[in-house]
C-alpha cells in the first residue's frame, strides 16, 4: 500500500509518500510544493494543483491523508490554507484516490502518542518510525510524512476492526 500524506499551505505544501509492505514502512519520497510569494492566488493554487498531479502520476499512491485546517488567530492565513486544501482535495478526487482527513491533534497522537506533542517531538518520531538517518527538512515535508504515518495507523486499525 502506497500512502500520500499532505500538509496544506499556500506558500509551501508538505508531502510525504510511504510504502507499507507486510507491515514494514519505508519512505518513497518527501518534500514540498513551493509557490512564489509575489504571485497572485489563482496562479499559486494552479501551481499546487499541477505539482500534486505530477506527484500522483509519478508515484501512484493508493490512498491519501490530508491535514485538516487549524484555525489560528490569522483569518487571512486560514482562508488561503483552506483554498490550498481545496485544490489538494480536488486533485486527489479527480485521480480517484481515497482521502482521509486528520486534525493536528490526531496526527500528533498517532505519531507520538500525545495529542499536544511539540513539532520537535513529532519530527523525532517521524524520523524514528521511518528509520531515517536525519530529520526530514523542511518542517513541512516532515509534517507530510507525519500525515502519511497517521493515515497508515488509522487504516491498520480499520482493517483490524473490520474483520
């Protein structure tokens, strides 16, 4: 099973792709989809859409997890991240990839066992769970891998409870 994890953002969308074969996890790739700060919103969203479609075509994930929107104090940021999430969901739906969405506390809990874990704790567990030599950089890429790990955990649980 190949799983794509996405951490939405307008400037930088983190992604991580992992394989789960016989319960063993391995990293396929990770990184960020970056957009230019000076570009208008439609151009940035189009870039995100096109880059995600390229990732989907290249790596052909079986399913995807996407981080849900976290409302902080900055409503403008929340709106732009919401737009980026919409583009990600559209690209995944157009590719007929099953999608699950996870809140930040669910991701932290699935990866570290504690829903209020720090970013550093999440990154350390991503590194350990995927047996990586160093912490994935930038942070958004590590977050994409954390979403993929979360999706893997929830899929495993569902498979165990469905039988």
